[in-house]
C-alpha cells in the first residue's frame, strides 16, 4: 500500500472514531485521552494492526495514537527526487535528530522508528484538530 492509500484509509477510520466521540459530547481533552494506546487497543482494535499484537510502534510510557502518522512526515508515492541512482519517497520536514533516511535497495524512505515526536500528549494538544486530514495537509508533497 502506498502512502496516499494509507492516509486515505486511515483518515476514514480516524474520522469515524472522532465523530462517534463527538456524538457522546467528548471534549478535546477527552478525545485525546481516548486515543491513548491502552484505551485504543481495548476499544478500537481495527485502528492499528499493532493493537492485536499488543505492541507499541514506539516504546514510550504514554503513547498517544491521535496523530499517527506525523504532521512532519513528507511523502510522494511517485518519488520526490533522485539521489545517487536511488529514489527518495519520504523525508522529515523538521529533520528530527531521532529520524533517519532508510535505504531499501533503490528506494529511500524516512525511518521514524526511533522518533516519538507525534505520540506525546503535549504535542497532540498543541497540533490538535478534529479533522485529522487538516493536521496532515502538508504531508503530501
Ligand atoms: S522523524 Fe519524527 S518528527 Fe520526523 S516525520 Fe518521523 S516521527 Fe515525525
């Protein structure tokens, strides 16, 4: 599945959950709390394939899933540019010190496996929007 396809499917799932919570008069704070990994794993098993494995994408204590993937992620399924006979498909807009460019054969993808920036509650509060797609609007380049 390409990035665009994933974003489209994830946006639909995200929206359905947010709308369900809004119908129950959840506040911003309550919605953010609801997206805590442990709660999501118990109540929204289809949101992330890792829930079934009881596995976090990043081993931090309070992992919040609201902003998965990350507003700083940039991608283009057709390729962004060529670097030494390889094609770059994604990168980090803030060049996080915890992220890196991963090389997979002739493809270069952003590797966020060691970066937990979007999963901290404080970050989610700061970049919160009920419409997940708005927060991610700059990701497709
Ligand atoms: S490296 Fe970190 S900040 Fe950059 S796109 Fe990945 S998760 Fe986001």
